[in-house]
C-alpha cells in the first residue's frame, strides 16, 4: 500500500500527475489510453499521469502488477476528486 503521494493538476489541460516517489524516471508504460505509469530503473512505480480520472477505476490487473492495491486507487481517486 502506498503510504504517501503528491498530486498536481495542470489547470489548463486538467491532466493530473500522481507522484509516488522521487526516484528518477527510466521509462513510461501505458496502462490504458488515459493512464501512463512512470517507472524507475528497477521497474518500481514513480508516478502516474492521469488524463481521465474515471479511467483509474478500471485499471485492475495493470495497477496490481505495479503494486497498487484497490485501496491505493481509491485513495488517489478521493484526493483527485477533492482537488477538482
């Protein structure tokens, strides 16, 4: 479970970035058409770029493969909705 995360929302594009660690990004994987995952050199999740908030609800196995639990996704969604 993620203990801490930071969210920034671009006021012009409404794209959200969920920062999970301060590690250097080595690659980006598309989890869906609307969610991209930034990974470090060991494959650990650094952050999520969210183009459509609702798409987070349907990530399922893609999120689990990155170590995100259903509770993590719900916490991120709750914080995103509070900031909009």
